[in-house]
C-alpha cells in the first residue's frame, strides 16, 4: 500500500475530473461511473440515451461482470509465461480456479472457458464438476483438484470415486491419513496430492511443525502418507500442496513462508520421482481498494528462482507450478449497486447516507473481518463531495461502512437526489458467505442480479435474474401466505 490507510473511493471535496480512471475497469464519463463501457447509472433511468432496458432496473442490483474473470486469468497466465521465459524455468504453470470463492454457474462456466483448471472442497462441488463435464466445459485435459476434508466413509470421498469414472485428471489432495483407505481400496487409478500443514506465517519447518493449524498433514504423517501411496498399486503421487494464507500483500514474505514447503517438496521428490506439481494453493491477492499494490511479476520471479535454487540443491528437477486462485479470479467481477434513500445529520460528526439494502449481509467481511471494498457514486461525480458514513437499511448498529475500526475516509456527492452508489470488488466470498437464496438479516430480500457478458460486435449481453419478493422471504421462514 502506498498510503497508511486503504483508499476506498474519491478522497476529495472537489468533483471527479471527466475521463478519470479509478482503476483498469472503473472510469468517469459525463459525471457518471462506467464499468468498462457499461454506464451503471443508466440501468436505473427510464429514458436516457443508450437505454438498454425498457424499464429502469430495481435497486439494489448486483452486477456480475463476467469479462473481468477472463481478463484476470489470461493476465496471470501471461505473467507466468513471461517470468518462466525470463528465468529459464523448466516447468509449466497451471492456473486453477478455487471454486469456494464463488461457485455460481456463470462464474464456473467462465473460469473453465477461460482456460482454468478446477479446484473444489466439498461433495456438492463434485456435483457441479459433473454438470460441467456433461456440458463439455470441464474437458479431459483439465485437472480437478479435490481439497478439503474427505473422510473415507463420507459422501465427498465416495462422490470423488464416482467422478473418477468420467474424468481421469482428478487429484484428491490428502489432508489426513484417514482419507487414504477409500482411495486405496477403490482399486481405481488416481493421481494423488499431499497437503503439508503450512498454513500460517512460518519460515522454518520447526515453525510449521509447531503451528496450530487444522489444515494438511504434519511432516511425519506426510512421509507416512507418501509411503502408503507408493505401496498402493493404483495410486500415483503427483502433487504437493503448500498453502500459507489469503490476500498476502508482500511478495517476499509470501515466498519466504512457502520456502519450508519447497524444501519439503524437494526432499519428497528425491524419494518419489512421480511427484511433479508444486501447488502453492491460494493467497494471491486481488485489488479490493484503490491503492492496492502487489508486483505479481516479482512474486512469480521469487517463487520460480527459489524453486530453482532449492531443487538444484537437492538435485531434483524443478516442478510444474500450480496456484489455486480464488479471490484473484473473482473479486473484481462483482459489484453491488444501491440507492441512497435518506441523508441525515443526527448531530453526528459525519452525515449518514442510508442505502436501500444491507451492507453487513451483502458483504459479511466488512463487519466480520473489517475488510475494505471500493465504494463510488454512479452519478453526480461532477459535483462537490463530502465525507460521509454509510448505513444499511437494517436496524443493526454494525450495518455501517467504512468498517468501525477503519481510518479510511469515505467521500460521496453532497447532492443526494437520486444518488446511486456501488460497492466494487465484492465478487469473491461475500455472496457465498452471505448465502444465496434463503432469508437474510432483518428479512431484507435479496437483490436482482444482472449478468453482463460481451456479445458480438462489441455489444453487451445481459441476463437479469429476479431477486426475492417479500413472499419468498416469508415462505423461506415457514409462513403460510394467504392468497
Ligand atoms: C485449499 C485452498 N485453496 C485455495 C483457496 C483460495 O484462496 P484465495 O481466495 O486466497 O485465492 C483457499 C481459500 O481458503 C483454500 O482453502
């Protein structure tokens, strides 16, 4: 970060200049905010130029802007290709989408058609993969990496065995010794992975050993598991998994924390020559604020040269490299638009702007983890701004933004007449944590959703998903609705 606080929006009282670019997809034209070429405010007006829908769309509205997913996947593949070339790395790169970040159909369809391999963590994920295989989107060349706990007698383990019948490149990643019997006894041939207990900020194997983490195998169990796999005629040890955290913002720290895992990989590779993939898991950061800084090239350079150095020392070939990109893939494709329905002073130090939805149930990380997201007006950008605080429509005192402990100022236009705003970079985890369908805090109905894709001749294709009605919410909660 260049600043001492996360920059979440426009931090001045003066209007935003015409053609201002907030980042590579948010820009200002005629006092309105555009997502690439999509005029967001236009979605809420009935008779503007460039009107796409016959009627204005209801607020609040979720935007699912699929093109950004493809851009990010291609961008990371290109970064790896460039650095592989630069440092003369003798291995391949596999971009894998960590589906837990957002498992919506349109997201998975887009990651797969943009060339990503697939990572999953539960039994319903297996059903999703099966659907995608049947649709011809999860093609035979794609890896399916099965993370998460999969006890031998559980539905996830048996579902993975069934999936093997229709897809060869499935790699169950063993988290615990109890996961091995079902794989061994199945008699089905499987490439398997082993996950080392690396979660956390440790630069030594001793640190990892002592870490309080439920993920992965302690080092002794890892060696045992490798021997069991080597002894099983149907299993082939292919992948080594070492994940150290999420949204890691320092390139050197990221690689320093991976290094004990890299050393372990090299030692394991000496004994098990079938091993050829080093999977660093998740953690790749995504821009969720406007002063985000992370040098992806530098991270890749440090990672690949460390792999070269360590593997050279142990006299083993460098591995292919896999990353499981959750937040990085999906954070920026999601936006959630609201209308300011009231502005009140209440003798507070900053005016309250009240939105027509809930901040805390739409973006649970904003109150649970004090996470920051970008917030910008969709109109009136050419007018003066003032510092404000946002309140959700619920009666919950935590339903506010910026987060309570934040030092980030939030500026929005002074003019609140028909003011609409957007939260941006909310596409990873927020919807899944808040739940899709069901009933939410203070029985606030779920918003409509607009899925945006590029169609032919540079025109957008839209697909509108209906939000919840009051009756939907009531029926979810068990109320019989009188006709
Ligand atoms: C095993 C595994 N892989 C990948 C991810 C994705 O992480 P991120 O969203 O930081 O990319 C997670 C997230 O929890 C995870 O547990």
